C-alpha cells in the first residue's frame, strides 16, 4: 500500500473514531444538549423578535382585515379629543381605536403599530372610499374646540 492510501485509511478511521466519540458524548448528555438548544433558541428569539415587529404588525392587520375587523392603534400622549375620535370611528364605521402605549414606547412597538395602522387604514379607506380617519379627527377636534369655547 502506498503512503497516501495508508494515510487516507488512517485518517478515515480517525474521523470515524471522532464521530463515534462525539455521538457517545451527546448520548450521555441529552439533558445538557436540550438545555443548550433551548437557551440558544431563547437568545435567538430575543434578538429576532424586536427586529420582526413591522412584519408582525402587518400580518396581524392583514389577518384582522380579512376577518372584517378594522382597528387603528395609537401611542403617545393622546390628543384631548381622542375619546370623541374613537367614538366617531366606532359608531359611524365600526372601526375600533386602541391606545397601545402612553408616552414611553420602544422602537419595536412604534414599528409594529405603524405597520399595523398602514395596512388597516389603507383597507378602511378602500372599503369606505374616503379617509375616514382624517374626517373623524377633524370633526372630533372641531367638536372639542366648540365645547371648550362654550358654543354648541
């Protein structure tokens, strides 16, 4: 047998032995392997979850619209007329307004809500043939100003 053939045969056996060793180590430590897999998955999920916020928001809105549910979400300091705005959307168009956060928000929440609202508002505009959100906001703002000024 030539040297190259002997060496290849030796390395092949060594490779088989290494593989056998790895398999025996893994078989003897199944619980450890599972713990490492779970921990790795949690780390990966914690990194990917915020990055997927806009995709999750878009998919959630598409799912809601497909079921006939129209909703607009809001965050931040609400305008003084937001309750009137929500009432108009709900009573006239069946659209729900949901405040999902106050003034403290994360980038992923903003990304989720913006993506959700983009899909939902586009579908509502298509359904009603006009911008019901701007109309309702303008009317709610005007109603609030009249109440503050004391005029009917």
